[in-house]
C-alpha cells in the first residue's frame, strides 16, 4: 500500500474507533465497509478481527471495573460459539453474498435505530442468549454484529461506562475466536503484519479519545449522526456488491 493510502486508511480507522466507542456498538460497523476500499473482503475480515482484539483490549483497560459479568457470560458464550460457525462459513460460501448481506444489514440496522431509537429487547435470559447467538454469527459471517449486541444490552439500562465495558468484554472473546479461524483459513499473510503496530496505536488512542468525548457530547445526538453514516456506508457497500458479477 502506498504511503498516502496507508495514512488515509489509518485516519479512517481512527475515526471509526472513536465513533464506535462513543456510539457504543464498536468500530466494526464503520471499519468493515471503509476497509473494503483498501482490501479484498477476506483480508478485511481478518484485519477487522485482529484490530478489534486490540481495540477491545484498550477498552477493557479503560473500563474494566464497570463490566457486568453476569450479562457478559450469558451473552458472550453463545456469541463465541456462533461467531466460530459464521467464520467457518466464510470459507464455504461465495463472499459476494456475504458482502451483499453486509450492505443490507448496515442499512437495516442503521435505519431501525434511527426510526426507533429507544427500541430494546426485553431483558430476559432467552433474549440475551438469542442476541448473543445472532450477533456472534453475523460478526463471523459479515464482520460486524455489534448492533445486535448493542440492542440486546440496551434492555438492561446499563450506564454508558458499563455498556461499553460489558460489550467490550463480550466482543474480546468473539474477535479472538474468529481471528484464530480467519488466520487458519489464510485470510492474512505476512505482508499484512506491518499494519498492526499502527492499528494497535489507533485502537488505544481512538478508545481513549472516545472515552474523553463521552463526557461532553449528548449521546443521542451523536448516535444519530453515526447511524446516518452507517446507513450511507451500507448503501455504498450494497451498490458495490450488486454491481459486481454475480458468481
């Protein structure tokens, strides 16, 4: 990658990390569609998973004392199981369809949260297990499932810090699991390794900046701005996918 492209990629990754931290649903909903401008979809899945391992490590350091461990286990165990299934399927199906699904998912979830900003599941064990299952599977298959996890966590009326901490604890297990599978499937090679020192810095810096901004900005207003951006990125992703040759 040329230096100018690398700088642009790093800047977009930092923005995605900051916005994802403040929005509460992680950076992948922004990072995955943005990274496709620089890499093929399999590489995007691999880079996103490892980037999120670093990102969630940073959030765990910053917010660790706020984790709700009961919710983390109930939501996290099915998420880790089904992210593995989704990640394996990426090697068995045409990635064209995974990219179409990603675009449609971003548009649907962004629009849903814009139209019904207070929408939540009921805070039951059944819904928590279901939310973990769906969010994990989507994370493995299309690279992002944070919106479903966020929708599930919102039912428990957690504080902003507890929401981010608990979500990050779950996401750490999810991303570590899919990283191992993506690497075993050859989605990354040695040529990609030199991006990761930069991504580690971005993960910690973006999380720290996001935490600072949370103290000063109206959360709901900011979420609306981020959701509009997610819908637009979903449209771009879907358009790019549909204009490719169908396999």
